[in-house]
């Protein structure tokens, strides 16, 4: 099995709120948008983040609660410096996100980060991590 | 805000089981492995999937239940043909995954797929989707 995640799909109680937040608020461009059902965004080369209406998500899965909620998950977006952490947090809250933890120094490695929930409660960590980098070919370096 | 997810982090009740499944069972190579705490895998150019010990995940998040469980999420891995769906499902179950839905035709678009849970209950969709492709530059095409 290749070491690749092609889709990350999240059960989404309010798909319209997700669209307003990511498309209208943050300026993301959908790869495919099926109203009332699912919105796909490309979030890395070859990788897609999908917001799938929660009832249809449960139906597709064929198991679990009728309206599952996302838990046990964070998504992280890294930025080049501390000022950019503030800027992205402001953009996310202006777009309808909820600030959970204001920008602060993390416990490890010089990380400076904040936590913001999207309108469906999906938790984003917005961070500046001086120990993280991505090579031109996409290879990630940590620590 | 750039349209990029750099880290997808999952609360993981049994980190050793996750390591056995992904590293020993499926042959994945960790980007960084901190025993008892977190294992990082690169899963796309510039993108990382992290399994974070559940108690530390909750502590890091500063909120929520002490041992959160992953819900409302699926990860998908696409393969080039229907035979490969069977092959990956067999590899995953041999590695300790639990078959949830045996390979079958999906409801839409000629998809042929199966669902397998990893040892911590994270649901993977293994699929052959003739309407999905990735260009050489990483651009995803759907439908």
C-alpha cells in the first residue's frame, strides 16, 4: 500500500456554513461542489479535503450515528512567521470561525500557534513552527 | 490563507497498535516517531498524517474529553484498478485492520470500494474510482 492519503472526508452538519467559511470567507476554490451533498477542496498535491453532509456521510458509511460529529481530529496550517499566525486567525474569525486559543507560545520547539474552530467545530491549529519545512519536491522536514 | 492542510492529526488510544499496523503491517516509513507520544507519516507532498496519543492530544488541545475518539472522519486511498482494492484490503486486514464493508460497487460513478478500520477505529475507504485522477503536477481531477 502506497503511503498516501488521497481524501480526508469530514462529516459536516451545516454544509452551507462550511462553504461560506472556506469559499466566501477564506477564498478557497472548490475542486467540486455538489450543493446539499459535498464540497471538495484540493489541499496538497494529490490530496483533497472533503466536507460531506453529515446525514449522507453516515449513509455512505453504512454505520454509526445518523449525524456524526467530527472529534479526535485537528487540521494544521503552517505559516512563515508569527505575524502570519495572527493574520490567519483574524481571517478565520472574520469568516465565522471561533477562536479557541489565542496565539501563544507552544510547549515545544519554538512553535507559536493558535486554535480556531470552523463553523462545524472542526479544529484548526494555525502555527509558525521554525522546525518544520517543505523541500521543493514536497518532502516534509520536522525537528 | 493558502488552501493547504499541512498536518492532519488523529487522537490515538493505542499508539503501539497504530505503529504495528502502519509501519510493520503496511510498510509505511515514519517521518518522525516519538514513542508514547506521536508518529508522523508524510502522506502527500507537503502533507503529514499524525497519530497522537489520545491523552496528550486532549492535553495539547486544552479541551474536550480526556481520551477523545476519532469520529466523523474517513481517510481514502485510491488504487488503479479493482484487483488492487482487494489486494490493499487483504494487506490491511492481514496487518490487523478490521473489514467493515467488503469490496463492492459504490452508489455513484463506477466507484468500487471497501471500508477497513485501523486498530484504533479510524475508517479507511480503499477505492478504485475511474473518475478520479492526479496530473503530474499534483492537480486532482474528479468526475
